[in-house]
């Protein structure tokens, strides 16, 4: 019997993306980020606005070229590919955007929107492409006869997102990046789209990177969760572990702020998000962390966890289960 392939589908190593603003100012939107994504796995990425989530996934997809680091997809370093090999690799990665209506050409029917990538990137005949378009629409729960001839303006928000999903899987990718794919939808429609994404993932053997502000959605769909703050990962681990017992204060703050959650001793961060062009020394979260100490300003914490644990946090004084009190934390520091 052949052993299952346990090598990661995606490996991101020390990824950096820096933008120049004006003649002198430089903004490091992604700072030394590393992680892997398994085959058939969903990795949720969370963090407040300005944490670098969208820049990270766009750098992974090659929409914007990373300043440094490597992105290896199925054994191939995407940053080193050129020409036909680069184009073939990019067919293996697709993206589902937040605003489905804006991602669809208003002048094209649903049929044409789905036919276009097939016409450009495959050798299928017109009849074969027509059959593939019908198959895709049926896969996402839309009637090809009814919805195929329609234009985006004739679709509901949920129907438009279904079309966007169909287009994303048209070329049989290995990795799909979902960038806030349900945040613009009604709650009832959100559930339908999430269930659709999970079903398609199982049927097609896809891997997802799922970016969202909605922690409840991320918890439901993700196998693992990565938490970003000011361009860096601050926590990474199994979704249930991260949500049940966060190890980084920032993750705990995000969870304590979820509506309906009533923690016994909630943490509250203070101040405003620092400028990414001038991040704090040491731990980037220290200027807002309610439990920061002198060491946090002197040394940047590494991503680490308990022995033989894959639950990692970039914190000098990681939280215990449920989080220590301020007095307990200060005793540890002392």
C-alpha cells in the first residue's frame, strides 16, 4: 500500500512585503511570516484591520511580489518560476473575493464569466466548455438554464458569490484563498456559502486559506488558525485549542471582544494601532498589551509552544488555560 503524502501543499518561509510610501517612508506590511498548509486543510487567518492579512495572501498568490522569503506550492518555489511554468502554477491557486459583484464583469453573463478562464487556459472545445460551465453551476447549487444567461445585476448577493466560487474552481486549483467571502452577506446566506465551501472542499480535495474578521465563522470552518498583528503572526495552532485556550494576549483580547461572550476576567487592549512604518521595538503588541513588561520592549519574542505542541505563540509570557491574572503574570515575570 502506498503511504499517504504528508508533505505540505504550501510552505511559506520568512515572507516579507515592504511598500515604499513617498521618498523615505517604508511600510513593512508583512514581516517574517512562516507557516505550512496541509493538503485538504483549511487555515483561518484572523486579525484586526491593518494586521496584514490581505497583503499576506496576495503575496502568496503572486498578485503582489514579496520583498523577501519563499512561497513553495506543491514542491515548486513560486518566486523562481517564469513563463509557462509560472502560468501553470498560478492555475493551481485561485481567490474568492469579499465583494462578488465587483469581481464579476457587469457586461458578461454568468456563462461567459465561467467560460472565459476555460477558453484562455484550457484546450477544451466550445461544446466541452459549455458542458463544464453547466457542471460548475450545478456544483455550486445554481440551475445552468436559469442562471447561466443572467448578468450580475440580476443575481442576489448569495448567487453572485456562488458564481464567484464556481469561477475560482473552474481550472481545478489545489489552493483557494477566501478573502472575507461571506462578510458582505446576510447571516442566513453566510451559513449557506460556508456549507457550500466545506462540501466543495471535500468533493474536490481543496485546501483553503480563509481570511475573516468573524471569529465564529473562522472557528467553524478552520482546522488551524493563524492570528496576525501588525504584519506578524502572534499565534498559530489547532482551531479548537486557539479558541478554547489562547496563548497570546492579543488572541485573548479578540476573543473577549466577541459579542455574547462573557469572560470572567476580560483583557482589554489600550491605545491605537501603531504605524507599520514605525513598529514598536521587541514585541509589536506591547504598546497595547495590558500585561506587557520591560522584557517585551527589549526582545522580540519567537514563535514557540510547549514541548511537542503545535500550538505556538510569539509571547515572552504566554497565557495559561483561561489566562493568568495580572498578579500571577507579574509573579512569573519576577
